[in-house]
C-alpha cells in the first residue's frame, strides 16, 4: 500500500509539469533501487540521462518499466526452456530405465513375445485339428459321418476364434 503522502506526490507529478530532472538518489527512491543501481542502468543505456547527469523522471520511469517488462518476457522464455529441459531429462531417465530393465532381463522384445505366442497358438490349433482322429482311435464305435461332424465342429470353433466370435 502506498502512503498518502507518496500518492499525493505521484498525483502532482502525473497531473503537473514534469520537473527539470531528478538526481540518481531521487530516481532511486521512485524506483525502489539504490543510487548506484540507477547510475549503472544509465551507463547500460537502460534509462535516459540528461547532459547535466540528471534524469527526466517520466522518461526514466517509463524506460525502467519497459526494461522490466522485457526482462519478464525473457524469464518467461527461460521458464519455457527450463520446462523443455526438464521434459528431456525425464525422457532420458525413462530411456535409461528401460535399457537397465532390458539388461536385467525384466523386459522382453514385443517381436519375441509375438513369435512365442504364435508358436503356442499353432500348437493349440494342431491339437484341436487332431481331435477327430484321436477320437476315432479311442472310440472305435464312431462312424465316418460322426468323425466328419466332429471335424466340422472343431473347424467351426477355430474359425469363430479367428473371427473374434
């Protein structure tokens, strides 16, 4: 909260004629800086200074505010860069964790799993297709018609499984 006396001074400056110029110490008070920092900003070309080493108050405050805005934009860009660096670091950590898990044998390549399951399913299919002939050898009373019906049912079941039924 700005004290009433300072608000009155601000109102007077805003509404009245601009003073000829203020000293580094006076501008420092306005900006909440030290006089040395004000002088350094003038040397850096951030805030204007008259030939008599005094500062045009309005122009100096405006220039200081603009510099602060540009700095804030730079910090926002820096924050975005930091976020991207953090994302990259996480991705690298995940990559290393996967490499370590693979090295410990905790992960199996998807192609290897697919090959193994395909082999298991081929064996299951062959066992089902062999069912009618196995039944014929164990159940001698089955007619060729019975065996053909059993074979047709086994094949229908396999087709349903392939079609997701």
